C-alpha cells in the first residue's frame, strides 16, 4: 500500500522559521494540492528552541504533528545510535 504524503524534517522546520521562500512555496503548494504535511514529534522537539517561533508556529497550523509510539521512538533511537550522530550524547555513549 502506498499513500501520497509529505513529511518535514528538522531542516524544513528551521527553513520555515527563517522565512525561507522556497520552503514556504513548497508548503503552500502541498496545501494547495490537498496534502497535509506531517511533522514527527521528535523532529518538532529538535527544531523548537523554546522561545517564540512565529514562522514555525504558523507552519505547524497547516501540518499534522505525528506522535511517536514507544516502539517508534526506540527505532529512531537505534538509528541515531548507529549513525554515530554527534548531536546525540546517548548515541555517542553506546558506540
């Protein structure tokens, strides 16, 4: 089974907050085509700085934020650990 969709990563959220014209054009085109972009909750957590982020908040109004189940969170954590990503202290400890 396949479904059409669009999932934003952290870079997309950061671009939206920086008011990147290409990102906003992509977002508006998706909405115009009837697509509801999704944002995994972990991606939102990574992009959110804690302060007012007006552009990002505006983008999120046109998205579905997907929650992660425990199983999904464990899978993501395993992928991060295997990637050797330097932005995740726990991933470094397991290598």
